[in-house]
């Protein structure tokens, strides 16, 4: 900031870092808006020995890397022409023009180096104080500029709006009307937004609205959000934090969702493990077969689905199952071929049914150990 202001330019923190600072939340990215053109930013940073990355220079963005941290510095802009995910922009000297091209009023807030907050549109501070999420200007125009804003509308509502206040009707209607634009988005971007939405403290209202408009089914066919509210309640009762894979599994966790959201192999395996654990009514057995994490998630989803009361002994049962080791192996049995596999399955079933209490000696005396 000092690099720019000492050279006679205006520079402001903008967007999420200002919004989060005002509500006492952690800021993940520090973005800076300036009237300096990108080439000027590059020259100033170079003279100061600051490493630069021309990450989006055609759109006015230069990333400065200082003490290992990246800071995006973007020249004030106004849109000339938009294409749903891409835009032709012109550089501007007007803070108001820069604010007018942003997505939501609570994101169109700026702060100078002293911490003084600027609200060029005159709406952002009031909306943030009321925890009210609204598009800047005409919602349909903002969505036509970038269809990802449909998903961002629900994600930002889940994170920053009043969950009891409902979604802005005009914004919701515009999202419903513009949802076909989602089909043109990359699956990576849809997946990233979905992860962030499901990781919110309370995404139930947003997901319900997405289902009501058909948007949820468009990105995740077959998704059913009815278990999400009870799942959130179960999470709070057991002191379990938000977890997007668990919540994705609670929506239905269909196999093709891994491709639709471009999940990593590890993420897809975790969703599949939760689904498999859901097929085990006994949480200890689920933990033994699929791991403690999958068993816990499945138990929470089952509680939510059945509207049951969480079992206070659940954690102990899961820990017991996860630590259990089958005391008999193939080498212990005088059998071969299909008979060996059948015997091992029978012994394992008997051992699980006993609550993992049968010993090695008990199992070797079992009729199945002799092929009976």
C-alpha cells in the first residue's frame, strides 16, 4: 500500500478482506485496488525488489509476492463487454465505477491504509450490518456478466447473511432465471463453489432455496437437502465441526457427482466410504470395515435421516470398531480355495456379532474353522 501511495497513487484494500475485518472474521486473501496501471505497478514493485507475477495483467491484475504471501493488485476497472465468464474491461480512474462492477454490495467496500472504510455505492455497510446479501445494481445484469455468481449468491448467503432472514427475492429470482448459464461453467469452478457452500456453518437455507429453484438438481441431479438441517443439529449436539464431504454424502452422494464436481481421487474415496458405511447399522462394524471417519459421518447422517437422538456412546463404539483387529488369518486355517474364503467370512461375521470379543482360540474352535 505504501509503495503505491508514496508514488502518488490511490490504493485501497477491497472486497472480502474488508468485509471480514468489519465482521470480525479472518481474511483469507488480501486484494488491493488502485488507480495505477498494471505496468506502473510492475515498475514500482521491481524498483522496490518485490517479486511480481503478471497473473491477470490483461484484466489489470498483478500479483505481488511479499514475504512469501501473494497480494493481488488490480487497477480500477469498468466492464465494456461481458460473456458470462469473460469480460472486456477498460481501466478507470473512478472508484465508483470499480465498485459498480462488483458482485454484491457487501463486497463493494474499500479501506485505505489507515483503516478508513469507503462505501462508494452507499449500500454495502448497511447491508453488511443487516447481514443482507444483495447484488450490486440489477441482479440479472450481474449474473449475465458472470454465471458463476448464481452459485456465489447461495454460497455467500450461507456464510455471511442472516439465516433467518431468507434470501433476497430479486436476487433469487434472477438466479432462477439465469441458471442455464451454469451449464457453460467448468466443473472445476462448480466443484469449488459447492465445496465452499457445504463448508459454511449453516448452508441449510441456501440449499433449500437451490432445490426450490431447480438449481441444486441442475448441478447435482438427485440431490435431496432434507437431511441437511437435522444433520447440522446433530453436528452441534456432538460438537462436530462443519465438513463438506459429510454434507455432500447427506445430499445423496451419487457416484457421478465425483466427475460433476471434479473431486480428487481421495475426496471421491471418502464420499464412497461414507456411502458404504451408511449400509452398516452397527457403527462399530462400520468403523472396522470403513474407518472411524466414515463411520462417524455415516452415523451422523443416519441420525439426521431418521430424526433420531445422537447416541452419547457413539464415539466409544466407533473407536472400538476402528481399533479392532481380526484375530484369525488364512494361515491359521487348514482349508484352501473357496472353502477358505467362506470360512474366513463366517468367522469374521461371528467375531463382529460378538462385539469383537471372541478370541483367536474361540474362533479356531468355531465349526466354520474346520469347514463345517
